[in-house]
C-alpha cells in the first residue's frame, strides 16, 4: 500500500544487500515511520516476539525470511541441525497465529532434503519470497470476494454508506499487503461504493487506534475510532451493517482465534442480527485443529501492557503512562476464540464459505481425510 505516494510492503529483501531484510517497525506507528534492518535469526525472533511486526500473515512471512537468513549463517555438517534450531526458536516466539509454524515447516520441508548449502540458500530465498507473494495475492483475492458482499449491502441500503465494524488490525500492516479484513473495504472504496468503518481501539496494544485508523486515513476511507465496548450499543441502534474481522488461527470446523474481544463482538452481532464475517488467507487454517476453544493455544502477554499506556506527548515524544495502581495484578490474554456458530461466513482467497467443516472442505477438497 502507499505511504506518502510510495508503495510499501510490510517486509522486503533489500535490493542491494541480499542478506538484509527490511521491515516497518509497527511499535512506532502512527507517529513515526521507522524502517528496521533484520539480519540474524535473533533479530527476527525479537522482532516477532516484541511486535515490531505482528499480525498472522506478516508473522508467517517474517518467519519465512528468517529461515532464509538462517541458511546464510548455517555451514558445514551441522547445517540441518542449525536450521532445526532456528525453526524451534522462531516457533517459540508467539503461540497463537498458525502462519508462523506453517511458514517454518514449509521452509524445513524444502531445505532439509537439499544436499549443498548453496542449494539450501537459493531455495530458502525463493520460498521466503513465494510465501510473501502468495500472502499478498491471497489478500488481493479476499478483497475481490468481499467487495461483492459489501456491494450487495450497499444496494440494499440504496447506496447509503455501508457501516463496517472491525476489531484490531487485520489490515495491510498485519500481512504483506492489502490485509484480510481491510482488503474488501479497500476494494469497495476504490470501486466507489460508500463505506464507513467503526474502528475498535483494541486495548491493550491499541492495534485499532494506532494501526487500522492510520491505514484507513492513508487510503482516504471514512472511519471513526470507538472504544472497545461501544460496538454492542452501535449494533442495537442499527449503526453497524457488517462486522468484518481477521483471524490468527482457523480450525477445520470454522472456529477462529482472533484478537481478544472479538468473541464479544460476535455475541453482540448475533443478538442484533448483524452479519459477522471473518477474512483469512488459507495459511491461517490449522487443519489438525477442530475445537478452537479447547485446542488453540492462547498467548498470555505481560500485564504491563494493560497497566501502562504508551503514546506521544504534546511535543511529539514517546511517553509511557501508568494507568492503574502499580501493585495491581493484571492479566493479558492476547486472543479469544469465536465459535463457528456465531460466524456468518469465512472469506478466503478461494471464495466465501459457511463456517462449517463440510462447507470449508468443499473449497479445500485436498484436506479431506
Ligand atoms: O497480536 P497481533 O497484533 O499480532 O494480533 C493480530 C490480530 O489478532 C488481528 O486481529 C488480525 O485479525 C489477525 S492477524 C491477520
């Protein structure tokens, strides 16, 4: 997507230095556009764990490039052992998004059988680039399918703006480009369909306030920032036509793990007959997982993220503020699971499907077993 007229992806290989991967440090947005260089597996692990990069698709793409960087450091007879250690370190960074393990396993399956280091390096680079390109292409297709959905609502409303509520950031910053939940919004906006987005601020890390609002402003999409608890009230008063969110892990029966608070939006949507759609590239399916509430590992993050709020002061300087008694214990589960029964449909690059195993497998027949 464009920043100040220049096209950016969220991660890319430097043209002049093939060992260098560049990212946008998302901790600094929206106040500063800071690019960061990643070279070593440690650099990549830190960037994922400390959320310089975040969002399921981008975490997967970052892990893909990390495995390429591991091949540049690996040498001698221990090469495969080194790659397996790098894979384990990467997989331990964040537990919930399935794209991370998916990208690492894809690299390992390609690299371990290859004989020479040169062959591993070439294959790792090609695979990392393919993971990133496929992510962008999948999100673009999600946009095409989702635009039709928004167009149909717009026709029913006689061309009045379609009010879409989204939670967290499933935008281009959470992927390599376009985003999952935002791709249909961008596609509709570009097609001249009037849309307006309610942006949940998304405590505690504020992905909505800091990232989604910034993205939508950059694309000129009308939007309004709301507190996380406002959605139910807006739905009761007919101010939400559609809830559209992303997912970090999707089970074969259609349960989704997404940013904490998503489940409550789905409950409110059902109570108010508001359609609730989830957008995802296929890489977020966990085909081994069926019951999301029981089986999906939920990341527990530091309670300090709840107790401290970070922003900039009037001078534009970063400032961290304590908003609770210093000694108060805080819990910070990063995700929750929305069961399939609360989801109207899933949108992937293959099309729109009900959140039911049979329907999902109709679009993914290769996952029958
Ligand atoms: O903790 P994050 O920012 O990595 O979590 C990301 C999300 O949960 C987003 O909601 C998104 O929908 C899923 S990632 C595409």
